[in-house]
């Protein structure tokens, strides 16, 4: 069996935790950078052998929070254990304000091929509400800097921010298209328990946009980006032809992958495991020679097949019945059962040429459909 061909590295540092964010991170803790680098080296040493990969992804947190010296050490550590194979894809998430010619040159020299820019919006009002530390002008400057060294540019945007109008969102889409990135991700704002946004909503300080407006924003994103030549290849993701995120596609196709860092989740030899979400606990466990893993799970064949189905349905191409049979050993029609058939009858799923996919209406309630299909 082929070993995993992808690796995810989690860098948990941020200057500030934005109000909507529930990711594993620590803010204003530069004192932990040295211990983090020591710990990530210890964790990767557990691989025992170098594990070359086709895709590398540095996420966070903010990988570009690291100083030049810390980043250099991090790059060296990771590439020792996960060297990128020829033609591979190496993505690094970046905060627009961190992007400098020197930092981008350092990443390019290391072999990074793709920067995922956390722009979120070009609206000063939205950026302030989202507690972002950059201006619209900084986003444009960052894209210019990245392009200058030939690295691909991906831009993340958020819609459905309290008080946002359809016109405000349309302006975001117009401005991102002016920058001509290779990839755009559009995410509806989520309200995560434990975040300050959740608390502020509970106290009536923030009001979500209504469902109809949020739906109209999603439709506008699809129409605007596809009209500009982007492929809508996953629920939230759009790419120019040939520029899909290969790392994320590995997830959606049910491939196995390595991972390291606090809160990082991996899938190896049929087992899913997740590191402890607390950065300090993750550090202490590795310092003491203990496993950083907090949870492990080996799925039974049916659960594995259902998971493969819902991951695959995130892709607009859907799930091919012959591919699904070869990958899971299950018949797609049989696994769908009566609940799946009801979704087909209600027009939320489509079946064409031995391929199951979300319908146009199904896109708007994809999470609910996937939850339904995960149930036995």
C-alpha cells in the first residue's frame, strides 16, 4: 500500500485571535516559538524515516508569524522529514500584513509554490469588525509581492458578516477579481461556540445576516467567479484551470496524510488521530517524551465508506460509483439507502452517468445533507 503523499504542519501563533476564530492557536506568545520548534522536531522524529510527499501545507494560526530565523529553522526541520517530491505543491497560509519581499523570497527559495492569503475582505468596515490587522491596500501589495517571485496566489474571503449588504459583498468579489489570483475561497461566517463572536451574539451585540441574504451572497460568488473563468470545484473553492488546491483535494478524495503540530489531525494506516488542541499541553507532552495524540479512531468499513462519500460530495464533480466501489468495497446505491433516495427524490442530490453529486439546491444545505448521509 502506498504511504501517504500529503503532510499538514500546524503553526499555532497569531498576533491576535480574531473574534470569529476557533482554531488551535495562541496569541502574543513569542516566548513559545523556540519550544514549538523543538517540539515539532521531536514529533517529526517519530516518523523514524524521511517521508517524501506530493503536497505540503503549512496552516495555522499564522505560519508567517515566525521571524526569518525561526522560519528558516522550521523549513529545515520539515523538509528533512517531508521533502517535497518533484512537481509537488507546497502551500503556506499568510497574513497580508506579514508579507514582505524578504519573507516571500525566503519561502520561494525553500520551494514553496503557493501562498494562501487570509484577506477576508476589502471592506474597511468588514475588516475592522472581523478584527483583522490589515487594510485593503495591504492585500494588493501582498499579491504583487508574491507574484513577483512566481508563486501562486490563493485568496480567502468571508461573507455573511453582521451588517453586510449584498452590494458590499459584490465589491469584495469585484476587487478580488481585479487582483487576478489563481484561487479564491469564499466562506460564510460561522458562529463557533467558545469564540467572542458567539458570546457577543448571545448578548445581542452582533446579529447574523438573514439566511436569504447569505444564500444570495453565495449565489453571487458562484456567478461572479465562474463568469470570470474560475472552476467551482468544491463547495467553497474556486480555481483557475490547473490551479486547484491539490492538498485539499487529497482530503476530499479520502487519501491518507501525515500531520504534526498542536491540534493537527492525521490519517495513516486506516487510523485517524488528533493531537492535543492546547499548544502548551502539546509542548509539555513532547518535552516529557509522551505522545501528543489526544484521540485515536479506526473506522469500521461502513463508517469509512460513509465518510468517503461525504468528503467526496464536497467536490462539485461528486462521487463516481465505480471509483467508490474500488476505494471502499461498497456499492454507492446500496449505501445511500432510503434516506439517500429521499434526497435524490427531493432534488438535493443528482445521479448522472454513474456519478452522485450535490444539486444546485443541495449546495446550500450541504452540511445537513452530509450529516444525514453519515448516519447509519
